[in-house]
């Protein structure tokens, strides 16, 4: 497994997204998925306090006991836990961190991320509180999530001399959802910020689990109505074309989804969830395809064709 940098952190190019833990799978299944990740060479685990209403962190705290030296743990704060616990005020930043440390049963978070912007709190106040946590040795690096290019610039401007700055931004990005290419990725390149794509498989669309003219699989995100804007006829057709291209090269669309993202500028690690050890192992192996310039050109042509067709049908 290759390693890339996020600030001072060395992270595997495939990360384990832990949003399924405590929501779609229990503690025993979580342990099996984490074991499979570590056995596959993955060291980067990304969770959040709201995942499973705290259970994701709790399950990780149990399974990682005695193995913290093998992982880079990232968690997030700021999304609504309840009426009192939400946002990014300095008081809550410190409370949320202590709560996460308690659930994880550890003394330090490697990457502590603001889950989404908080319009009620000046970013300089949030950054000041996060810097205090870094100086106290409770956090190694800080990051953001769901930030626009404008907010990234505002956060950079708000950093006090010598204080901690956001070293990463975690936004949705995939072959299906390419919004970050407009301005967020160029901003990350310019400022040396690591980009962490979430939903790299387009909510499962890029696994070929979903096909045109077929019912959605029982228990799937699509069947549950998760991401309804993703599972359109246009996107299903795009996934089919991308799968055909990957297969013509002797690979799978899963491999294409991971390796295409890893070819993008500023991308440090591709974060994908898993509900089983087999799924985790497949994700880990998917990052081994070295896309050539010709491969990338072919993918660009497919994406451009479907983008043009989408514009024409509006």
C-alpha cells in the first residue's frame, strides 16, 4: 500500500471510511472490517462523532486497543449530535474533542476535522480553539470538510502567525460528482492542502451493483432513497461506459474509480466505507492500477461525451 502525506501525517492511499459502523453494522462486524483493513496495509481510518451517534468511535476504541501505533485516526466534529452539541464554537470544539477521545479510548487524534462550516462562528475563533488542542498535544493536525474554495481561502487568511492551519479538506468527489475540479482542487494545489474524496464510488454506483432496467438491490443505499440524484439513467449509462472501458484494459470499474481519483492533483487518500472484510479487501486492492496518459485521455473523452449529452438534454 502506497503512502502519501497529509501535513505531517503518513497515510495509506486507500482509507477506511467508518460511517457504516454503529449504523449499518454492529461491533463484531466492525472489528472484522477493521482487521481486514489493517491486514491489507491500510492505516488511515476516518470517522466522525455523529456516525452511529457516537457508536462508530466507540467500536473503533474497542477494536484498536493496543494497536494505535498502527493507525492514523481521523475524526470529525460540528454536525448536530443533539440540540446542545453542534457547531464550531471554541467551547464546543474542546468539548467535542474530549467526547471523541473518551469514546475512542485514546489520548490523541491524528487528524481532527470540522465536519462542515459553521456560519454562526467566525472561522478565526474555531481555528484558535483547534490550535489550542494542537499545542496541548491532543491533536496532531487539523482539517476541514465540505468547504468551498472561498471558505478555504478565508480559513487560510484567518490563521494567526505560527498557528495551526487546515492541512486537508474532505469533500465529495468521484467520476460521477466532479464539482471539486472547478475551484476546490486548484485551491488545494496552490496552498499545499491534501484533498480527501468521500463517496468515491458515487454511493455505490461505480461498483456495478446498480444497472439500468433493474431493481435496486434490497438494503442498498439506492433502495433506501440515499442519494436519489445519483441514481439517474444518465449516471447509470455513464457507469456502464466506464465499466466497459476498464474491462477493455483488464480491470474493473472499482479499480478505475480509485485509481482515477489518485491520479488527480492534491488527492492524498481515497476514503471508502465497507460493510464486510471482503469488501474492505477489494477496496484495498483497487488502488494498484497505474493509469497511463492514454487511459486518462480515454476516461476524459467518456466524461466529456456524457457531460455534453447532459447539457443538450436540459
